[in-house]
C-alpha cells in the first residue's frame, strides 16, 4: 500500500501558509516546503519564507538548507525531500508538502522523472552567447510546453532546458507510476484579487526591509550576478541597487514579473487533474465553513478505510 502524502499548493500570494499550518496541526503532521528559493539561507523576506511565529510549532523541512552562493538543483531537492518524507512517515507523522514550485512538487511525488541528461559544456558555451530572446526562441522551438512554465528571464534555467530538450526532445518526462497516494489541495483566487494581493504583499515586504536584506546578502558575499539568477525579487533588487533602474521602476517591473510568475505557476498546476481547488477570501482567508470542509477532506483521506 502506498504511503499517504498531503499537498497544499497554489500561486504566490494566495495564502498557502496559514491554511497549511492549520491542516498540519490538526493532523499531527510536519511540513515539507516545496519552494525553490526558500531552501536558501538568508533569502527570507524576498522569498516570503514562513517565519518561526507563523510555523506555530509545526516542524518544517527543506527550508534554510543551502548556501545562496551555490546552485541548489531540483535533483538536490528530490534527494533531500525524499529523505524528509521517509523520516516523517517512519515516525508515523503526516507529511504535508506546501509550496508553489510545481516542478519540485511533481519531482518529489514521482509525477515526473528527472531527465538523466549530463551537462554539455560545448553546448553551454555556445548558448552563453545567446541573448535572452534567442534562448527563449530556441526553447520554444524545441519544447513549446516547457516555455509556458519556465522563468523566461533566467538564462541558467533556459540553457538547461534547451540542453535537456535537445537530448530528449522535451522535458519533463512522465514517470511510470507515482510512489505515493496523494491528496492535492489547491488554492486559487480570481485574477484581479490575486493581482491586488501580489501588489499588497510586495509593498508590505518592502516595508519590512526586503531591500536591506538584499544589501546584507551582497555584503556577505552574494554577487550581483548570482542574486540576479535567483530571480524575481532578488533580480530586480540587484538591478536597482546597482543603479540600473530606479526604485519606482523596480517596484513596477517586479509587480509585473510576479504576476507573470503566478500565471506560469497556474499553467503548471492545471496539468494535474487530481487537484481539488478552493477559493479563500482575498482579505480574510478561509471562513470557518471552508476550513471545516478542507479539514474533513484531509481527515477522510488519512482514514485507514480511504481508497481512491
């Protein structure tokens, strides 16, 4: 019999943290984060990392485990994530995977198999001379599905995707059979409400000292180039702090990019027809009746008599 795993997913700013903590506490579980930037130490405000007070005593895994100066790959995540799942299940606890990085979630749960494609130094050297526009054009030609979900402004990820697509024809590859029995709970909001939440959350994080965080990271050795490659908030803060764009331009461009990112997240999630979607209130989150429904769903799933 397959081990049971819960997943709480959704686009950025939708409100995953609060409801996931409630679910996890109610079930006596532990959270496994599925966020490609929250793995890095020091990327706190910019990545929207859950705080100690927000955790409310719930153990969290796969947060603050990597040096931001070093690249942490999806293969690294898969290895450590599977270890975390095994550890939680061995202790008879419920693993609750929470996050918005769909590629990480699907890799962890065995919905896709990671392509076994080694680095091609000659191809990478050739592609390093390509502009962002040329890299996007090349990937769209090779793998039109992947271009819909990738960070189109991240040359490192674009080059790797092209490398894989040239070797295999497309990426990711479907996995033969998922090793877990999974309940997917998806959070979504109407577009206009999500966009407003994105803006409100961005301004709040700037007020909390997000720019100071970027300055501190650079002072401790994180290069502007590496910060740029971390994407979204860190990319545009790096550009502003180097004097390439004004503060107002940074905010405007970043808000637009986060919107685009949320759209790519939903494009990825919509491929999974097993996700059960819920819509919280944009301001107050889930009302008591919605919480009751979600908790009943999760408890039913964890019941020994449950079958899908």
